[in-house]
């Protein structure tokens, strides 16, 4: 898997969703839902950038870290995007799974760096 390309695409999507939120949703979402949207974009962007940095190291042992970042973006940010748009509160139950994937990615990265 080319994680640098995936990260670049995820970064482009984060920028697009951020712009969509500001320009396309500002009159459709209340302040609470907009706050959820903005949090989703922030975590999406930060972790896609993290994936890009990790992938740029080109080490074989960082693939799992990148997959965990991708899973976190999908589960954490994806569930928040959907929650902001639909107000289906049960979607919030998915968000912690994405957060756990983010935490696992960072801890695994720390282990891989220090275990060298």
C-alpha cells in the first residue's frame, strides 16, 4: 500500500470537507453541529498529516500505524461527520472506536521508534 498517496488524498479530503463545512453547511447546521463538524475535520487533518509523516519514513514496520490512522479517520471523523449531518446520536457510539485506533497508532509508533 502506498500510504503517502493515501495520506495525500485524505489531506485533500480534509481540506475539502473543512471548506464544505464553512461554505456549504454554515446556514444548515446549528452551532453545536458545526462544532462537531469542525472537530471531525481537525482530527481528520491531524491524523492524515501524521500518516504522511510516518509513511515518509519508508520503514516496513510502520504500515500498521498507517492503517490505524486510516481506521481512526474513518471511524472517529467519519462518525462525527455523519452525526453532525444527521443528528443520529447512536453514531456517537462509533466515535470512541476511532479514538482508540488513534491512540493505538500513536502508542505503536512510540514503541517502534524507541524499540529500534
